C-alpha cells in the first residue's frame, strides 16, 4: 500500500455545492481527511456547509451526510472543521462545500490517499 499526502483547494465558492475532492476509483483508493478549513472571503458574515456524498460503489449504505450545516463565519474568519478528527472516504466518495452567497468562501482540504 502506498500513502500519498495531498492538498486540494477550491476558491470563491458560491451558494451551490461544489466538489472539492473525489476519492479515485482506479486504482481503488481509500482517503483519510486530515483537515478541512473553510475561510470567509467576503466583507460580511456568511454560513457554510460541507457534505459527503457516499458513492454506491463504495459498498456502504449510500447516505449523503453533512459534516457541518449552516456554520456561521463572521467576515474575514475561518474555521477548522475537522478539529483533530479523521473521516475515511472510500473509492468514489465525494466531499463538497457551499456558502450562503456569491464567491464567499475558500476551502482547503488535506488528505492522505491509500492505494
């Protein structure tokens, strides 16, 4: 098994869910979310969501779940969503984020891929 650390970023996220990361399916990969930081890049308060879409191919129950929902972010602030926790993503699972308005947040994701 090879372990590869990666950084994924998404800038100027809008008010609809956008994919920050999809766990590769070929080769079959498991990913560990090490950290997720969401930053407010607007001049006013916003809210943010982070959601995991579970791929049917992962063999799990397929439920889509929020990591955070409508978390408040004052102007110019950021939040470390993971706070020391780890989340495992199976092949095909997706991490998405969204804000509450246009071009309001940046997302920074640190992961380890295990192939």
